C-alpha cells in the first residue's frame, strides 16, 4: 500500500461553479487532474488502454523475489506484508495507469472543492460495498483516516498531517478540512486514502501483524496462503465496481498468485521451467546473456523491452549524513570520483543504461545547465545557505573513458579529501583532528549488487578508504533502513510526474528523525524545506516544474548521493498464454490490471512446460 500512498500528487482542473450557500466559489467534479483538463470527460466509458470486452477467467502466477512475508496487514510497521494486498482494498479515487497526475471516481463518485483548496468534500457511491455485502459508509472513511494516522505506519500521519478535521457532512458526504489554504495537492492526496471496514476492524488489533484475510472491497479477496512461500487472490464475481468506467476491462484473471523466492537466481530458474508466468527483469547481465533457454527459442516465452514514460527518479549510493564521516560535502563529492559508471556500464551492464544526473530523471522536472531566471528567483533568497556551485556551475557527474583508467578522478578525490582534513596514515585514510578512519559498510538486500559494489570498493581502497559489503535478508534490511541503521546503501528515490507532499518525506527536516521515513540521507536544511513548500504550493504546472528544477540543483550540489543509472524501458518476459490491449498504459506494464488469459495459448503453454 506504500506504493498507493506515494502515488502522484494530483490537482484539480474542471470548470468552476458558484455554490448558492457559500461565499466562495466551489466546484463539483468527476475527475482530478494536475495537467490541464482530465483526459476523460464525465461520460467516458473506459480507459483507452484496456479492452472493455476482455474475457474473464484463467489465472496468472508471478514472483516476489528476493522476499518473504509473515503478515497480511501492510498498513503498519510491524511484520513483512504480502505482495498484492492492494488488490483487496480501494481508495476514494482511482488512478489511471495511462494518464499522469489524474484520478477518477471509485468509492467516491464526485468531489467538491473551494477555489482556495482549504477543504474537500467527497460524495460516496451509493453502490460501494464490502465483500460481505455491507455498504461502504462515511463512518468507514472517518474510521480509516483516524486509524491509519494513529495506529498505522508513521508515514500516514506524516503524509496527511495537514488534514485537521474529518466529518460527516451528509448522508453520503465526508468533508476533509485542511490547516492551510492554497495547497492544491491536499484535496488530491486525500483521495488516495485506502478505506477500511470499520465493522471488521473494531475489536481487532490493527497495529499487529496478522495472517487472517481482511475484509476488503476490491476486485479480489485473499485465497490460499502459504506464509513466506505463496499467496493467491481470487476474483470477486460480484465486485460492486466492475461496471464503473474506471474499472471496465480490468482485473480479468480469476486467480492471481505470487510465488516467493529468497534468491533471484532460483526464481529465474523457476520461471524457465514454467513455475510462474511473468517476470520483470532488473539485471542487465541476465537480460543480455541468460534469456536463451529452450522455451524462448521455441517461441513459448516472449521477451520484450516495453517503452516506459514514467520518471525514473534517482537510484544511487546513498550517504547517511547522520554519520560524522559523511557530514562534510567535500567527502561525499570526493567519493563520487571513485565510482566508474562508464566501466560498469560497458563491462557489467552491456551498455544498457544511461547515467542519472537528476533526482527527477526522465521528466520535465530534471534540471540542466545553469539556473533560469525563474529558478534564480526561488534560489537567490537562500544564497548564503546554499553551495556557490548551485549558481555558478552546471551539475556534472565524474566521467571516465570506460577502460578502467580512473587515476585522474582519484587525484581529484584525494585533493578534496585533503581539503576536508583527511590524509592517508599507514595505508588508511584518517582524519587529522579526530583520528577517525574513513571506514564504512555498504548495506545490501540483494547479492546481485555485489558485482557492482566490488569494483567501487577497489577504487575506494586506492584512496585509503576502508569499505565493506553487508548483505542481509529483506526483513532485516527493512528494519535497518527504517531505523537509519546504515552507513551507505543503494536506494531509488522514485518520482511521479507531479511531485508534491511526498517530497517532505524524502528531503524534509521533520522526516530526518522520523522512523520509517524516506529521508534516508538525514537532510535537515531550511532552504530545502522552503523549496519543498514551493513545490507543494505551486499554482501552475510551470511553477511546479521551476520549483522542482531548483530543488534538484540544490540536492545535486550537496552531493548527498552517488548517482547510478536508469533505463527507459520495462524489461519483461512471459509465457505466451496471455493477450494484452493494443494500447499500452506507458507509465506501467499493467499485467495484472489489463491483460487476460488466452485459452488457445494456454493449451500450447501447458504442452511446452517441462
């Protein structure tokens, strides 16, 4: 559900109407959109990336690796939740896969909002039902907000901290009041609220892990469970929203199963023998060298690189600046010179990747060159709090010729380290005043990253830096990251086409000490807090882009991370027993939402499976 909560921050677009009983303009709308008018009008029949006539039936099995689970409650910090639980729940609004920054009716059939965005009132669909047949009520919505923000993961209270009141305003109406006007995204992230059944959870311990299948309202309910090994979801035949425009043509499989594997190599071998149907490949080496098994050659498995429109964010080595050794930006910048991306791309990744140079890569928000006049208007008030390079130098990552010749970069690194008070003493980089050795651990949850990290460590050794790799299981990795118990790790800061409130969780001062936040770096910077507010309170799309570019520059020139790489495709393979719509969503693969089983292909697949 974290994926749902950190989905794109949205804003409203339809025309205004004057309410007869209010002194301010309000509007009631069927859809929310940040980028102009919604793509689909109030009378739309279905999204254009679905097949409205797709047959229901069949099943699909996918994998979860490396991973495990011991709970069906994904709303709390305790336990490791099972994949796919979002299939059983719904939020107030539905978010399309093919249109960025937009939302359409689901549990809420409409939204009413004033022109100052100080509150939002959702009118519930009278047909919305729980799987036990009870209607979804305003009381359920209020209960959900109160429970998630008081007993759920801390991210919920942080994400919706600007909501100060939730009240019943009509038989099917619930009103959310905000603590400040002018924040265009608040009504929209409110629509992301997942709704819980009050009558189910009352009397149960919401803040504890559980393997009891919860009561939901979504297109699927929990089926068979084998803790840590597999979980299945069964399609709900009388799903109340199946004929809503936002749901037509979706959720076509009768059964969806997640198979769990502790090791990705074992998972891939299982895929080759038909143990599961679909795989999203994230290893360039495996993609380039290991997809040559018999089922591929015989045409029974399809291998494709599907185009992706989604922003790729920032994948990077992340410094934990809570550690004294990483507080000096000169140290962080110096260690950037020890990572030879060009060599890695050539020798490890088969030249499949592009170097990342922005926290908003593959989007209009990515900065480049020197700041524009509009960016300078935001940055100049904080000039004395920001690195001078923000104003004078385009950000550039260190580069090499890819042949392993990194000596020049290491000389630059050594010079920066000397400026910061570090010198080699008996073969180890040591601080001249504190006597501290530059010795740190790189925390990993996937052994596959060792081949990337090992060459980096060898380059660090040439500087006198002592670095080591620590691989832990997914559960321990989650605990350690939530507690900020690491020196350095590899993380992807994912971004949407409409950055907003979630930026506070990534870079905001209040999140730096909050357990479970995504401010893994430990940033506490008033200028960055102010720029985040510029993003959140942007009144136009142009203002949003300018604010993101300004923040991007500041983050980059602080050298909080060592940027890695990104790719603009989805590398996927599947056993050829499915059909899919002619139009791709672009921002997602849409396998579980929009594909369907093809009986003829299914028969052929069974004959081909070893």
